[in-house]
């Protein structure tokens, strides 16, 4: 099967498994796991930030950040497409008692002007206290769209003026940096906290890191404990994360080329109506009336391809390190027979 459902389906490679087997481990909660310590130091240094926290999932790193930034009753500004709003089990309300102010956007990116329109007057007791702005790069539901860096700089300036925190859901930040050519430290200088996933395009089996300023990380360490995310001999999985950061970043460009080829083939397919491709590793397309997503998925499954339904007539395909260029070419070729 050519599995294009998600970049989370990757399995550790032989090299990664070997690195995991060789991990030296200790009790992470006692601060004694050398691999976790190394990964946390490596991530913080890479982004030029003061600290970092290794966690089991990207949902947890986002939720820890939101809780560290806010108090119950506060409001978080994000896009209507944000993963933290759509796909984290209502966690913003559940974990932080916070509400969201949602910005309508085409691809999940927005402007400082739009943020400004969503900031409540802090002196009006009717209104929730706006505390945090959250952006996602790349945007999952925006077909892997990348932010314009200058737009994020303008939002940072606004956050400074209005005393708001600025969090980046960087589950696929390395995909974004592959395209925008920015360095991790440029991102580190812009945000108070950044969540990065090791288990997506980077190919680790588990794990995410929250990098941030001293205060967020200090509070975050307690929140991670309260959320049940402080692990013990986690070095085995941290080692996979170290391996991923060292070996699997450069190859992301290959995933992008593969996704671009898929997007091109889907444009040519007689069943597709509109193809959205944000320039990274995600393609989202809608089908012409007459074919539903489950019908389309059955057709391609019979030809050895898996994809994900994102709506009644919309489907997502994601490239990753477990699909080769040859497999993508094979997937592109089936369009003629659909
Ligand atoms: C996958 C993802 C996350 C985190 O997901 P987990 O499955 O909890 O690791 C966060 N944000 C975005 C945009 C994602 O795609």
C-alpha cells in the first residue's frame, strides 16, 4: 500500500532503530535521562531559546504552551482552521478554561490587521481578556501553506504593543523552513513558544518538543507533569528524535517535490474539481459532484493507494519518508484509469 493518509504513519528506519537501541537512559523526572537532556538542549540551542520540554505529542506541547500563556477566562486568537481549535479535543477549553477568537482565512494565514480586529478592549469587563495569538506553520488544513515571514514579524510587533503572547504550532515547521529558507533561530527570536513534532515528516515514532522562553518552560515543566507527560526512561524515544533532527530534515525537499507531482496529476484527473497545494508536503482536493470522498477512496484503495477524507467531497494526501518518488509516480499514473 502507498500510504498517503498522513506523515504520521512512518516507521523508524534501521538507522533510527539502531540509534534507539544504543540509547543510554535514566529517570527523566529526576533529570537523569541523558538522551532527553541532550534532545532538550539541542532543540533549545537550535532555536536560540532558553529551554525546551520533550513531550509525548504535539497536542501536548501546544496545550502546555496555551496553558502556560493563559489563565481561565482568557481568549486565544487563532485561525478557524487551527489544529489547536479543530483537532485537539477541545483542549483549549478543557485544559486552560480559555476561549478562542477565530479568524476566517482561505489558507490559515492572516494579517496583523486581522489580529488587531480580534483583540478585545482589556478595560471592558464584558469581554474576555485577550492573552495569546497562535499561528500554525505550515497550515495543515491550508494544504500545507507557508506563512509569509514578514507577516509574522508584524504580528510579533502587535503582540509586543498589546502585551500578548505569541505561540507557533510548528508541527511541520521544518517543512516551512525548507521553503522559506529561514533559520530556526529566526523563528526562535519571533515567538515566545514553539511546538515542533518529531513524529511527522521527521520520521520519529513518538514525540514533540516545546521550545520557549524561560518563564514558559518553567511553568510548562509543572504543566507537563500535571498532564501526565513527564516520562521515565524516555531516552529510547528521545534518541529517535535526536536522530530525526540530525538526519531527516534535509530530505523534506523530496517530500515537497513528490507532493507537487501529486498535485499536478490530480489537476489532470477527471474526477477532481479543485486542487489545493500549499507548496510543501500536503495536497487537499475536492471532487466534482457525483463522486463522494468514500467512493473515491475505495477506488484508489483497490489500486493500492490510501488517502484521508477531510470532508464529504474532499480528500487529503500527504507525502513523507515512507513513500518513494517511484511510488508517487505510480500513484500519479492511476488517474487515467479512475
Ligand atoms: C499533527 C499536528 C499536531 C500534533 O499532533 P499530535 O498527533 O498530537 O502529535 C499539532 N498541530 C498540527 C498542525 C498538526 O498537524
